[in-house]
C-alpha cells in the first residue's frame, strides 16, 4: 500500500507542475506572438526603405550613364 501511496504522491506532484505549465503557457505564447508581430512590422518597414534606396541608386546610375560622354573612337 505504501508503493501505491508514493505513486499517487508522485502523480499529484507531476500533475501540479503540468497544471502550472498549462496556465502559464498561453501567456508565453501570446508574448512571443506579439514580439513576432512587431518584428514583422519592423522588417517590412526596412524592406520598404531598402527598396527606396535601391530605386534612388538605379536612378543615379541611369543619370550618370546619360551624362557620361560616349566611347572615344580610335583615330586611324
């Protein structure tokens, strides 16, 4: 009978820990979800800024090509 009592005590302790984890887990998950959402917003903003920088660099490159003199032909 002591074995059964010890086994039940172990099960009650494990059950208590599982119950605590069960109640804490949703808060952890929603906290992580909030952080991921904020990170996604920051990354989208960075992507927009990088696209704008790339567009301005391409525009500068195109204007530099137009302003540059044509190739010099060798004299014969």
